[in-house]
């Protein structure tokens, strides 16, 4: 089984070829970050134009690197949401064109399912498993009961974790996307500010990060007014300690309520070193039997390999194919 997969939901154009749902034959990722940095975030129209320029080249590279012909493919897969409508449409059109020209089934993939199934590129999954999805737009605890069967246990009521990183990073003078640099800074500082751990002790699996973001911004502004300069490393370390305490605390609560053998961490924030360390340490003490699966950095961020992995699961479970009327669904939910 060979799947050609497309991902263009935000600011990465990516095309991959995946064999049997787990083997990456190619995974080309063209990022446009440099074009958006001076605006402090992704500019949708700029993103769409980049995808148009990149998608054909990425496709050619992905096919060449995988050393396969279109005739060898089993199916074409594409992210159809959630994401930026103009960006999504470029990947969708490319996938449709190839599906049409080569008479291949078209598999519509949810971007978040892709982030979750990045784990399948690392190790075989056993059901049910727990997924902590932490990305630029989402923070969710998802129980995956069976292949392609998701149960939303909890989610953020305001900002996503990655979004909070990007917003407080701006206050620290770090360019978008700020997560990686805040993470590095945090490792050189101490948790001296003791920011709030929102909802940590509440009996639910939801999250909230906007209060933490406000507390952070107010602390910095208040010091500014007094003419004081706060230690950026300690600010970053304190913010990161709060985020990881809440993410880990809620995940442990979910694992206590729903027995599983594996915990998958998915999405761009899964790259966070502080989160990885705290999860590893806490699991070892509280749930040593649970296998922690965190994909390598390249598979945590947006990429088409993860879309190919999710598509393979959809193929196996006989999920419906799309036809050539497939449209983008910018606010598509996982469940
Ligand atoms: P979504 O997947 O919800 O549609 P997205 O695709 O924009 O959103 P991803 O590409 O999965 O999000 O992740 C990008 C986010 O990950 C950014 O907010 C970025 O700051 C954050 N991020 C990346 N590396 C790190 C890190 N080491 N620590 C914390 N955050 C990080
Ligand atoms: Mg991105
Ligand atoms: Fe993403």
C-alpha cells in the first residue's frame, strides 16, 4: 500500500509518500515562516500564494525521493481541515488533480487525526490509546478507542498552548513562532514567578491558558512601568512550568480515569523539551506501565507523512472516500 499525502493547512507545504501506513518513503516540507515573521503571525493570503508556488515542486520531490510512479499508488490523501481556507484549498486541488488523472481514491484527512497518527510512524499503536494534542490552534485530550474512532475528553476553553507560547514570546521580543525559543530560554531559568495553574485542581479534563497569558503580560508591563527589567529566563521558565504542570496534571487525570497502554503526544508543542521531561518523569512514577510516544521534532510540526499515516488507517477501516467536490472545512472538528 502506497499513499501520496498532501498537507497545506497553515504555513507548511508538505507532500509525502507513506508505505503500509508507517514507513516514510519521503516527507518533503517547505516552510514559509520567513515570509510571515515580519507580520508577527501567519498572513492567510501570503500563505496561499506560497502554497501555489510550492505544491508542484514538493510533489515532484516527494515522488522522486520515494522512487515510485503514480501507477504504483494506492490512494491520494489530503488535509481538508481545520486550517486556513485558502491554504487548505491548494492541497485539496493538487490532490484532486492527481486523483483524477491517475484514477486514485481520494482520502480526506482531518489535520488533528494526522497529528495523532504521526505516532504510528514511530511505533505500532494499540487500542484504546490516549492522545494529548497540543498545537498552535488546539489543546485536547482525546481517547482513541479504535482505529479512527475518537472521543474528546477535554479541551481548552480559550487559548491553545502553542498560541499562548507565541503570544508571551512576542512580549519577550521573540519572533513568531516563539515556542522553540521560549523553551530554550526556559531551560536557563527558574520558576520564580509562580504563575497560576488554571483549572489544574478542577474535576474535569479541560484547559485554560488565557489567564496565564494575561498574568504573564501584566507582570512584564507592571515591571516596565516601575522601570524594572525582569529576568527573561526566569519569566520563560515560570511560564513553561505552569503550562507543563497543567498539561501533565490533566493528562494524568485522564489516564487515571481511562486505562490505556499508550500515551501519544501530538502537535507542534509536543516538541517542547520541558513538557517531554515532565511527562516522562511523572509517568515513570504514577503510570510506569504506560508507553509514552512522542514523535521526533520533524513529525511533531505540520507535515504530510502524518496525513498519510492517518489516511492509511481510514483506508483500513473503510472510511468513505471523497469525490471531486471535496471542499475545505476551516473549523473541522475531530469528533
Ligand atoms: P493546528 O495543528 O492546531 O491546526 P498549527 O498546525 O499551526 O495548529 P503546529 O504546527 O502543530 O500548529 O504547531 C505550531 C505551534 O507549536 C506554534 O504555536 C509553536 O510556537 C509551537 N511550538 C513549536 N515548538 C515548540 C516548543 N519547543 N515549545 C513550545 N511550543 C512549541
Ligand atoms: Mg506551522
Ligand atoms: Fe498542526
